[in-house]
C-alpha cells in the first residue's frame, strides 16, 4: 500500500546504511576519527530528510522540497533523497550511537535501544498494513535487513558496556525505552486519526463533486420538464421557429447540452436546436435506425410514453453522451413525440474539471466496469481513492477521485511525525537525566559506604587505643591499676596528708602454684584483686597490683588507725572468700603498712618503709598487719 517507492536514481536508506556500515568497519579497524567523520556526514545528510518529514507545509512547501530535489539532480523527486520517516529516525539514532561510541553517559545504549524500536516498528509496518504510514513509503525488507545487521553489530559493541554497568543502566534504560514505546504507540494512534481525517476530507470532496453534478443535471432536467410541459398550452404542434425560440434559452443555460431535439412518434427527428451545420444534417433522420444504442430509451418514451434515459452511447454528432427523452404533448393531451435532451460526456467531464484541479486530483468516470473518462496525474495511491455514484443515465455513472502524491504530501498532517520525533528525543533526554541521577546515587552510595567503613575503622582504632592505654595502666589478669598507674596516683598525692600505703603479699603463694597449678593461682589473684578493689573503693583509695602476688593499697586522707581498720577489713574479705591451700589451710595475707602523716612525699622512702613492715610481718609468722612509722 506504499504510495510510491523510491525509484531510479538512488535509495537513500541503503546509501545511509552503507555509509554507517563503513563507519562501523573504520571503528573496528581502530580508526575512530574516520568512523566519527563518516557518522557525522551521514547524520548531516539525513537531517534535511527528517526536516522534510516534520516541517509544516506553510514553512516550506512540498513543491519547494521537490524543487530542491530537482535542483540537486534533475529528474529526481523528494523520495529519491529522503528515507521513510522511521528508517530516517533509525539511521539518525545509529549515527548518534556511532558518534557516542561506548560512552554510557552519552546514552549510546539508549540510542541503540531506540533504533531497535524504530526498526521493529518498520518491520511491523511491513507485516501489518494498518501500521503503515501511507503518505510516506515504508522501508522494504531489502532495506530492513542491512539496517538490522548494522543494529546487531552496534548492540554487540555496547553489550559489554551494558553488562559492566548494568546496575547503573537497567532502570534508566527500561524507563526511557518505555517512554519510547509509548511515544511510538501514541504517534501511530495520531497517524491513524489523521489518516482517517484526510480520508474523510477526500471522500467528502468526491461525494460533493458527484452530488453537485447529479444535482445540476436534475435541475436542468426539471427545466427541461417545464419546457416540455409548456407545449401543453398550445393547440397545435409547434413550428420550427416557435421550437427554436423556446429551446434557445434552455440550451444556453445548459453548458453541457449538445442539442435539444423533438423526435416524432415514428422516431424521426423533427427539430433540433441549435441549428448549426452538424445538427442540420440530423433533421428528418430515423433515430431508431441511426442510433440503435438508444433504441430502448426511445421506445420507452415514444411508445411507452415515459421519461427515459440512455446509457452513455455514441452520439450522432460523433461524440459520446447521454440522451434524456421526455414525452411531449400539446393541448388536449395530443402526443407529438419526445423532446430529447442530449448531454455530451466531454461537456460533463469539463464541468467536473472546472470544479477541481486535475493537476492534483485524478478523475475517472465509469459506467459499470467501463471507463468513460480519465483525467489527472498518474502518481496516485489506490489507498486514497474514493468513489461516488452520479445519478444520470440508465446505468448510474460512478466518479472516482484520487489525490496526486504531491497533494497528499501537502495535505497530510505532520503531527504524528513531529510527536514521534519529539517523543524519541524526550525519551533520550530522560535517559540521560535518569542515568546521571542513578550514577550520582550509586557514587553517593559508594561514598556513604566508604565513609561508614572509615567510621568503623576509626571507632575500632579508638577502641584499640583505649585498650592499649588501659593496658598500659592496668594489670591484665586482675584488671587492677598497675604499678605505673599506682605511681602516677601516688605522685598526684604529694599534698594529701595523712597518706597511708600498704603492701599486701599472699602468704606461701608459691605453694598454690606448685600444688594447685597456675590457673588456680591466677584465680586466687583475681579474687584478691576484686576484694581489694571493693575495699579500696569504700575507703576512697586505690588497690593496685604491684607485681607477682604483691598488691598495694593506697589510702589518701587515712591515718594509721583507719588504715589498720581497712587492712583488717581486707583480711576479713579474704577470709570470707574462703581461698584454701591444697591441704585445706586458709590462704592468708601479710600486710606491711606505713602512713605519711606530714612532710614531703618521698615515694621511694614510703615504699621502702612499707616493704620493711611487710618483711617484718612475714618474719613474724605471716597472716598479719605490721605498721611502721615513717622516719623523721
Ligand atoms: N599463678 C600465678 N603465680 C604468680 C604470678 N606472679 C607471681 N606468681 C608466683 O608467686 C610466687 C611467689 O612466690 P614467692 O615470692 O617465693 O613467695 P611465697 O611463695 O608467696 O612465699 P612468701 O611470700 O614468702 O609467703 C611465685 O611462685 C611466682 O611464680 C601470677 O601472675 N600468677
């Protein structure tokens, strides 16, 4: 149903496909600049073709486009220079894909997706006639196959990129392609409506022409009837002059009348108007003999005395036409024959051609299957043909009109093509926006993840630092402050008086290790640590592990008396913990204590005095508290 395929000179679809194939080969041969140049030139050549599909007639007329085509190469038409709309769009998208290369951010995969959509639309149009853009010709299978191969080559190229960046591409691509599909469906719908509108306009034109002609002839038939009836008022048959006087005005009113004649009942022609050289020869001839094609109608009028009309028959004047016979009476109902109104077919078609531009519309008059007249251009499309009956003649005539290709190109709405092109452009832009958004979102997510990992790392390092710091100042086994922290605390007490210091040493602890094992020994040390820490807390002091099984109890603002009480409390707590040697005897503690009541703090002396007191406690039999005064 294509209006007209590109003929002769060139096939723009195939030429563009070939150019893009060369660009593709150049790319594969690692000549990207050459590939881009070819793609850019192809794009530039396709653009005017696309514009000719889109620009309204009042911007650039179809005649101008045709003139440009003829100027480029005499004898060529617009179709020799431009591909069908969907093929043009497909090739433009492929040129774009070639230019953008593998760069996903420029939408190469989207361009190929849209090109595929256009290709499928063309395939659909070649299979389903309803999808065809009848104004424009469709791409043929011979054109679709190379475009399809080119598409596959492009799809293979971006396939790798797509797989690599699928996370970023899938959602923008599917949403934007959906918009492309909707655009295609919408433009098809618009095209359907616009085609229907144009069909209806052309059909109305056809029917109006036929109705006008039928109506005009019926009007003239009425005038003829009045002419015939006017003889009923006269008493005697009209003379030649009288007949001419009455027939003259009627003849002059009818543009397509060949003549008006009076045929006697015996079928002899009595009068003819106008009385020119041709008509004069008809006077007196026997019509039934000379015009057998009209015999049926003559008989019906002359014998049956009814109005009758012939088909289109050869006229005695040598042309074709239709003759109306009207029985004619004078006063008293006396039958004098039939008035014949002879219509020329040529005059009829002339009337039609006056009402329509036959350069832009093809006219055909039929009687049954026989074509009577054919006027107008050959470059027409059967899909746009309209037929209407013209009610003259025994067998009604039919009038077929077909707009010329030029007229169709001028008349058809550009809206479907504009909406398709705009929709594709919008879906491409939508893809770019969605892709950028998605990429930013993913980058933001990566940033967020690395920030979270960094925070976790910082937190872990902080914890480690705290742990290291804690371990530097605490004993790992008991969790008590270690010697370092003890010394720092002691140094900080240089103004605190009284300041009581006790060195606590488990008695015969070696035996625990030897007999019950080191693990048990550790357990006992932890137990003493916990008891000592609790007592020190209560007393507002510090219980630290000094080394091995030795602990220090530091009690600021604590005099000897109070110190002895605390030491006793510690012993009591140890007793209540019920720690035993392997032989069942209780584990005991020896404590050496000293109190700095006043004077400057000398840590070495303080510790030495406490240590001496401890030594004495051990020497005196262990399990006791010995307090030694500070010297001086
Ligand atoms: N299980 C365990 N034993 C320890 C630890 N630190 C030191 N010791 C042990 O404590 C014991 C201390 O023994 P000594 O200094 O000989 O004194 P003692 O056996 O307690 O006897 P006197 O102090 O004289 O009553 C040693 O056997 C050390 O191995 C420790 O962290 N865990």
